C-alpha cells in the first residue's frame, strides 16, 4: 500500500503485460483479477458486475458536433449504476474476511448498490444519507433490508458518521475514496473501454464527478495500462459537475471556494459540496491535460432527452457526461475530429414492492450515540 501526495491510500502492483488478460473470453470486472487485490480462489460475490456495453451512436456524435463518439453505458448492472463495481469488490473482500455488516454514506446510488449487494451476500447494511436524499431511493434501500439513517446535517456529516461507526463498531467500510478498494473496482471500466476499442485508448474521456473516485479510478486504470505497456498514453479526462454544485470546477480554475447548493440540481449523484478526494481528482485531470466543465439544469435535461431518444436511459447525474461533452465542444476543449468516450454512470432503478420489509429508516442528528440508541430496537435481520 502506497500513499499519494494528498495522503490517500493507493494500491500498486508489479506492472507488466502478464497481468493483462488474453483477448477473448467473458467481459466482466473479475477478468482483471491480476490487477485487483483479491488473491486466489473463487469469486464469492454472487451478482454479475461489469461487461457493460460500449455503444457507437453517430446520431449522438452528430448532435454533440464531433465525428467519433462512444457511450460506455453503466446502467446494466444490479443497481443500474457504476457503483456496483466498487460495491462488488468491497463485499468480495468482506466475504473473504468474514464481515457481517457493511456501512457507507451516499447521496443515493452508492447506497442503493450497497443495499442490493449486501442483500445478495447475506451481509447486513447500515447506510447514512443526507436528510434530503430522494425518498424513492431511501425506500429502495429499506426494501432491500438496509437500516438507513437520514442525517439532518447533510452529506458530509453522514460521511463522517459512517466512518466513525465503522471504526468503533468494526463494520466493513465501503465509503468511496477512503476505502482504496472502491477505486480498484471503478478502474475496471477503463480496462473494459480499452478492450472494447480493440485494445487502444481514446483521445478523450468525459465523466460526471461528485466525490471524485469515478474519475480517479478511470485515470488509474489507464495509468496501469500504460505501466503494463498496453497503451502509450492516458486519455485526456474531462470532469463534469452541475452549475449549482461545482467545487472541483472552482478548484481546477484556482478560484476560491464558494457556497454550493446541492439541492439546486437534479443531478443528486454528483451534488457533493466537499468531495472526499477532491485534491487528487483535480491533480489527475491536470496530469492528463484535461479540464472540468459545469453544466446547467437545462443542459442536463436536454442531454437526458437526447440520450433517451437514442436508446440510453439515464438519470441526471448519468446524463451529465453527455451534457459536458456538448459544453466542452462549445468551449473548444474537444476537437470535432477526436475520438471521445462518455461514461453514463446510472439511471433510475425501481423495485417491485415487497410484501414484507425488514429494513428501517431513521432521521437523526450526526451523533453516534443516537445511532446506537435507535439501533437498540432494531434486530438488523439478515435480508431475505
């Protein structure tokens, strides 16, 4: 285990071409296990993760004003978002170590992925979300058997409370950015793009950014491909945030921090006022020669409509990448003749109403004592 300049944990390997799989065979995230920290033995995680399609759409390319566009559609996993990859690797590690409870904080999608994954593994899930988390997402977590704490003080307080509970109660910590396994899971998207493009790198990759690990993981994947001798360079990376909540855009522009309004955007999945690995994320963008862009609510809505018209269903945060591409082209950050990959990170997911639910939801202040008090009357039953 190494550390980067910001003190973040960083997993490294003895890089070489022998760590990469031979062409052919099923495309899923476990295909790259020689570049994942899971060791030998059968994979125990029961849900299919990875192998999402890379779509070529001349119509989407034309509407964005470029010639070559690929859409990496991450909406095909168990929870319909790219959060499934990080969840799968953390739970795989937890199953091997005998973990019985997993915790995370989230604005929504990572929590849903955790609840679904934990239920499939027979692991208990305790999840912390901001009080304004979408009720439909909270209900989905509950129906999966999770105990959900809605924290009145917002996302950052939920994050800190989840970490405190993990440290003091010995729960498996899935929190994005602080558990290095989350980056390791997310980097497999880069490996898949490389293979799906015929084992080469695109010119530009554009993706939504909240806390930062999706972007950092993607850059890490291509950095590792380069270290293995598979590609000569890392693609330029462009991160996209909503105008209402754009702390990383400001940091990249060397602007002072300003008040953010996470409730002011429909893209709740990237509405993070204080990103967990913000400095690392900005550094990775600069190292690739990339950029950050902010997109308005109108741009997000338009992107969602255009994607849907071409057969790609996405939530606002997932559509942010395509909105960001259109913005980047207008701002001359992407040339019309460059090959671009946009990452659609998720779509809305629903669950058939259960006849009986074994989860629970509480609204609390950011206090571990209140968590313990509320859980005193909760049996944390194993999901059925």
